[in-house]
């Protein structure tokens, strides 16, 4: 993905710091806003992983710091649930005026409650997704049990939350009691996706049950099995983002929904693939509009979060092989029920390769096994085996390939 740092003002005139994570494609299929958890910031690792995965699906996401947190202006002690909701609406208005219509709201933990409350006053929002959200803002009290007396006596106290000290004032406790989130959800009138881990020790799974019961259809629940509250494991954050993207695509506006679903009724467009690698080997890929990821095994310095380049090479050959056999069998009206192609790649010494013309050095060797299902006779099977070698990718690998490489300046 590519990113842009932005700033915008809330109702109090305070500058809020944000970051928009864009897909590599020029025109996102949708814009989303991500509201972070209580006392967190937009730079939480899981948020970055989620917005990166959303970018692979073509969704641009604005993540920002609530007032008094991260790089945003303001005093945290003066903030509360109401000000967070106001900040979220300011973010939506900024995005609407400067970039595009925010159609998706995503909130993590207390940010999930903020997203549900904020959506009621944002008619342009078409879908709301929550991750580990509490069923009431007053859930905050459970983390302040040992400090409530000091706060009530002195009006303010420094409280340790998630390993950091933050000032909590009585005004925050008074504010969270004024919000009836269950009634807000009943009047949400938006599709709602609730993601929650059954083993979440910070915000228990019973909160998800309460939210789901209060919400009206269309509503969905997905269990993030084995995940912790902050989705600190990359695969949990990526899985959550993939689910959100697939679910939200159903509710995008007409124009964006059409762009989200490629039209295969016309001739296939010229194939264009763009890849981007920042730190490490993990590489974001946009191939003909589809988001993918490539990586290397941990043993060679990668993070093993996606196929390797050679895995994709085998994927290209395998899929081309099976599609070609499918097309040929359909044209001949042969009873081919299914095709399975299994491929393995290795570097072997040329002297050990009986099929190779080269006798020195190392060559690439691909084993391709094809399983044909269906009531085919031996002649049909033999013919399909011959056709396998005629798939376009196979012929490309054996033909002359010219690759022209040029340097271009990065976009500003």
C-alpha cells in the first residue's frame, strides 16, 4: 500500500493527526475509517496490518488519533466517549470533503462502540464493523475499579492502563453513563459485522452476544478463534481484514460495487501487475485489480505470510494448465468432471536431469502431476495430457521472453 499523512480539525479546533492507507490501484473501490481502542493510537501494529490487508482489497482507510492521544492535539483528561464520537464524525466529514465518501466504519475495542454510535449521524456510511467491542461505554469502569475512589474523591487520578499512565477525570465516568449503546444499535439501520475472540480477556465474548442480540438484521458475527484482544498476531489481524473486506463489498454503493466485482463478460483487459516491497521481504501485490501478497520463508529472512515468487510461478502454470484442459474438454463435450494439478519446483544439477539439453550447471525442474476426474476413456486422457503442454503459460516458459526494464520516478 501507499500512505499519506493528513491533519484535520475537530469541533474544538484541535488538529487531529491521521494517515490514509491507499491501495496501489489509482482509484480505491471504497473509503473506510478506523477508530482505535481506548488510550491506543493509530499506530497500533494490528491497525497497520488490517489497513494494509484492506488496501490489498482495494479499500483506502483513514486511521487517526483521537484528541489527546498519539500525535493529535488536546488533553486526554478532557476527552470522553462523546468527544471521541465527535472526532470520528470530524474524520468522516474531512474524508468526504477532500478524498471520497466514507462508506465503511471500523472500530477496535472502545473504538467499535464509537463507530456504532457515530454511524447514526453519518448517512453516507453503508456498513459498520467492530473488533472486540464492548456492549457499553461503561465497560471502561471495569478497568478502573482500583482507582474509582480516588477519582471520585479528587475528581481526577493518574491510572495505569495497558502499561502507561493516563489521567482520568470524573467527567469521563459521568459521560459514559449517559450513553445507551444497545438502543443506538437497535436504531443503527446499517449492516453490522461483529468480530470477537472467544478467549478475549479484556472485553469478554459476552459483549459480542449482547451486541448481536441488540442489533437488527442484516447483522453478522465472526469468531476470531485464538486471537487476543489487540490482535497482536499478524495472521489474526489479516484474517479480520479479509473478512471485513469480503463482507463490506456486499454493501458498497452501486458504482463502487460494480468496480469491486470485475466484469468478465467483455474481453479480458491487458494484464497489469504492480508490486511494492518496503521493509523485509513481505510484498504487496495488485494483479489486474486483485490484491495478493508475496513473502519468503522465515528461514531466509521473510515472515512467511504469503507465497514465494516461485510459488506464484507454479500457480500460474498450474492454473493455466487446469483452465486449458477444462476449456478443451468442454469444447469436445467430454465428461471431464474436475482437474487437479500438483506442481513442485526444484533446482537440480543438469547432469542429473535426463530430459535437459544442458549438461552443465544447475537447471530449474518442475514436476507436474495431473489428476483427471470423470468418465473419460484412455484416448481422451492421453489427448488431455498432450494439451497440458500447450497451455499459454507452459509455452511462454519454453519460448523466448523479452523483458524490458526502465526506471521511473516515484509518485509524490
